[in-house]
């Protein structure tokens, strides 16, 4: 648009009810224009289309700009034709029209360290038959047919997929979004509930499900097999207990697997966006692009599909799908990347030096990052919201959890916008197809609304770097005033041979002073470890899987340690770049209530395990050396067997007696005569 070229910004400050728009034909939108690019309000005209029953309400906004006036009278600054008139039809959300069961909303919250959290959420619902007949015609509106077909072919009643990369710092950023239910660990994670008559049949459907998702999301789910699949017992329970709602034809089996080494990229994001009703062409999803999401400090994509037959009729069940993308963006890094896409040294004139310390032409002690921030959606995502979704059952909603005493927020759009407060958050409804750009400005980015701390802190680390054995250490801290029930869920590859009899628990206070040191044979262990679920690994068949149900006293730290041995792999079992090591999937910590319902769940980072790795160049070196020796030896022996050593005179005499030489001599004699 020419508006973008001119840098003109129209800010609608008109508040209107959802059911009616208090605009007349001659009404004018208040404007907030850059001082260098003035636009006369008289150049903006608004035409309200007639609103008939059953038709959308629309506004046609025409902007008539003169090139010389817009550019301040300098023809060289603005290369456009004079007297340009642009028209953009703006359609509005109409409650009287047909809408589909879906909604979307965006939450924005500034964090410490000049970071901002963006949480994109999309919900879709559909009515399905639990057991459709072969000849039944299945109808799909906004619920993606591709997902419905996969669920039908695999008999999956619940499906949960996670894509994540980066590191989430709980001490800095506080609790995870949605108490961790929509976030995953590094790599990809998959778990599902499948209905089948036997566990073998369910596992076949599980493999079918993984292979289908692999093709859909361009990921490595097809590598999921028995050796990395577990059956959870304490965690990953069904969101809905179908057995209690309707009579099922089979049993429900749960499976879970993860691929911690899987890289997350645009190939995974594109299929994710295609599942949305708007196909990322309208609504908040228009902000999403791979080069922005995967440059974030931390990001997580989630898909949750749940089947609910609460009415007791298997022919009228509700199938809901929730998609979410959570990311943390560091604002200064993004602004610097926008200014210098190719990293270069900061010019001396732009260095921020502490002049209270040694400061001259050769010395500069840098100041902390500036607390002043000024940015908008265009700065962060390279584009703005292309209108709200008109397909949803309710308008698109954007909420800001922001300290308005220290932050200024400006909604830049050509359409009327009404704001309201929801749970102390400033919210907007995007009720039209106009473009929306929100600008933020603050003099002190550290002034933010309070960040809720997580209920506990947990981590996992390796405690040894030996080539044949090692150990794990799990640290858990309860900062609250009440004891907590926590489940530790761990899955390790089969080549990590864990020894549970080496389990020890060290109990310390908040200051690190040791209170107790307990091993697995002590009776006091039951005061902290209430239950152990342990399934040992089977070489190349099943992974190590254990779940610890523990109780952590208030203001107490627990440290669990276990030892393990490293198994030897076959030559062909090493992956490419084996010297990099093997990624161990994150450990899962979950806070549960008295009814064993999960209240908060988090995942640690991955761990890098180094196994004894053979010298893969050795076979090549051996082959080359062997062939060289064989060729030299064979050549020497062959020469001795088939060749005879003679003097030079004998060689000349022998050559002269050859028939060819005799013919040559006769020819020379004839020519000589």
C-alpha cells in the first residue's frame, strides 16, 4: 500500500458496540500522523455500505494523497504518481451471520530482561460419530479433514503433539504458560490414547499414527518404534474418561514417545498453520513466520485433540482441537537484527560506554542494555495482523498483560476499535478485516506486571563423564509453605542401563545445609519416595522407564542420584556425527493434587550423553594400507616370475632378429638402391 510507503499511520480511537457502529457518512477518524508525513484529515473519507438483513456491514475507506504534499514537497523523496487514491473495503464481524465453532486469541506479556511473551491460541470444535459406518459421509467445516482422517484410521481418541526448541528460564520468566500443559521439551513429543481390542493391535495403530503424522508435519515421527515408546502410568492421563461416558467397543491404551534430537524449523510450522480455519491468511496467525518464531529465545508449538462424549451418545461426540504457539522474543536482539541483518561490529559512535570508569579512544566499559524500548508488530514480525477472523464464533481477541503506568500502547488501524479489561488485562476485539498494528513504548522495560513464580524448581544433570558408566542427579526445590506431591517421569534409551538400587536421596534446607542422607535400604526413604514404577530396559526392544511419586516438604530441597552403565552399540547403530553424543529426552516433573490430577507440569532441558565411539576412519585406513601392501607385493612377485633380466647387447641382438625388424631392413635396402 502507498500508506506503508509514506509511513502514514491512522489510529482509530473510535469506541463502538459490537452490535452497532456509531459512524455517519461524514464522520472522521482521529489520526496520529508522523510529523514528517502530514496527512490532512479532509483527505480521508468514509462510506458506510447499506446494511441489509443477512449481509455483512462494511466500510469503504478512501485516502486521497498528493505525492508532493505527502513527501513534504520534495519529488525525490517519494517516487509515486500524484493524486493517488486507494480504496480498501473493510468488512466487520456480524453476529447475525453464520459462524463456525472456532476462536482465536493472543496474549502478550512483557518479561524481565527486555523479553516479551507471545501466546497464540486457536480452538476448533466439531461433532463426530465415535464409530462411523463404512458408508457414512463425514462432513468437515473448520475441523481439518487431514487430522480427522488420521484419527479415524488409527482409532485415536486423544492426540497430543509438541514441537519445542530453546531453553525456558523459570527463575527469570516465572511459570510456564497454561501451567505447562501446552508446552513441550526440546525436540518433538507425541502421546496418544488409542482404542483397540488388544495392546498389540493398539501398538500397530500407534505406529500407523506416528507414520501419518510424520508425513503431515515433515518430521521424524516415523522413527518411533518399541525401543523408544513407553506406557505412562502416573502421568499423561486422558483429559476425558470415555469409559465413564459411553460403552466402548475396545479398551483404551496410552503410548508416549519423544525425539529430543529433532530440529524444529519452518517445515513443521507450515503444516501447523494449514490446519487453522483461516490458513494463516486472516487473524493473528498472519503474524507467524518461521524466520521469526525460530529466532526466538524459546518457542513451543502444541496440538491437542480430545474426544468428549459427555452427553452419553457415541453418535454425537464433541471433538475439540486446540493449537497454540508460545514464544519469548528478546526485543533488543530483534531490533539489532533488523538494523544489521549481517552482523557487523558496532561503530564507535554507537557504543554505550560507562564514562564513570576508564573511558577514552581505546577503552570502553559497556553499560547495561538500555531500558528504553520502542517497537511494534512490524518490527518484531515484519508484518501486521491482516484483520480479525470473521469465521469464528466470536471476534479475534488480543490481550495485553502490561503495566500501563510505565508502558504506552497504541493500536494503529483504519477501523474502529473498542478496548476493555479482562482479568486486569487490556484487551481488544479485532472485529474487521482492516490491518492492525500495535505499537509499544516504554522508558523502563523492567517495570512490568508481577510474574507468578512456579510452584517448584527442578533440573537434571549428568554427574560423570566416564566412557563406561555415569550417573544422574535430579534436583528438586519446594519454595512453598505446604508439602508438595510431585511425580518424576523419566525415559532413557536402552543403552543406558540404570541401577535403581543405587538410588540415594539427600535432603537439604533452603541454604543447602544437609539434613538427611538416605539410600534405598533406609526405612526413611518412604517418607519422601511414596511409590516407584520401574520398567527396566530390554536391549534394542524397550527403553528404561521409571516414575517416582515423591513428597517434598515445605522450603526443602531434594537431590536424587542414580548410577548407570553405558552399553556398547553395534557399528551400524551409531547415528551420523556420533562423536556429538546422544541426546537424552527431558525429564518431566509434575505437581499433582490429592486426586492425582496434574496441576503444573514442566520439562528439563535435554542431556548430552557421550558413549564409547569407535574410530570410523579405521576401516578405511586398514583397507587402504592392506591394498597398498598387496599391490606392491603382487607386482614385485609378478615381475620376478614373468620377466627375465638380460644385458643391453643381448636385448639389441634379440630385437634385430624380430620379423618386423627384418622387414624394415629390406625396405631400407630397396629404397637405398
